């Protein structure tokens, strides 16, 4: 079986972006049932020197949608981080990320295979082959931020589990 650049990126990001949307929805339901305010999660952190929940969601959105966009443009240019935003806006970001990912076609992404991406990321100048950009930069960063957001919610009592993080697995029968 041949795995294409599209297969490595778009469906892989979509699986977890949809899972994020699911566990954000579960958090909102939990808050409605318990009388908590979902906006209270926005500034929560796992540890004092770690970025807050809103950053985790924003970064997951950026590394998925703009990670794939980078294959086309050669530049990782997500929008500026918005800072503290309402929980509902974080949910909307994930919906937007899914929409953005769904807009990419297999043909346009697969045409980027082997492309060299030479970019400035913060103070570092990095050169990647397109496949390695996805596999060694975007996917690890994306999953780090997605699981950190999950962990913040889980540690604050939201009743979510591993299957909620995994999302819909892409099994043969699926």
C-alpha cells in the first residue's frame, strides 16, 4: 500500500480535529449539567509554566490547517494567536479548522510531495522536505497541543476518555 502526502496529512489531522470538536462539545455539556462556566477553562494550565488551554486549541488549529497550507505556500503563516478568547470561540476555531482541511484536494496536496520548504519559524530558519515538515514538525506539534487541551479538560473533571481523544478510527470497515 502506498501512503501519499495527502494521506499523511489531511485525514490524519481531520481525525483528531473532529475528536477535539467532540471533547470540546462534551466539556460544554458537562458545564451545562454542573452549572460551571466553560469560559473558566480558557486560562487553565496543566502546570504554571505551560501555555493555557486557549493557546492549546489555537495551536492545534494552526498546526493542522496551516500545516497543510504550508505545503502549498512554502510558508507557515497562521494568524496571530488571539490570546484569551471565549470557549465558544475556541469551538468555532476547531470547526473552521475542519472546514479548511476539508477544502484541500488529494491532487493539490500530493503534488507537493518532495517539495522543499525553506522557512522561518520564530528565530530559526528551517528547511524541510514537504513530507518531513508534516511528519516531524506539524503532526508532533499538533498532537502535543491537542493532547494537552484534552489533559486540561480531563484534569478539571470533564468526563472524557481515551476514545474521545482518538476520534473515529480509520478502520477497514469505517
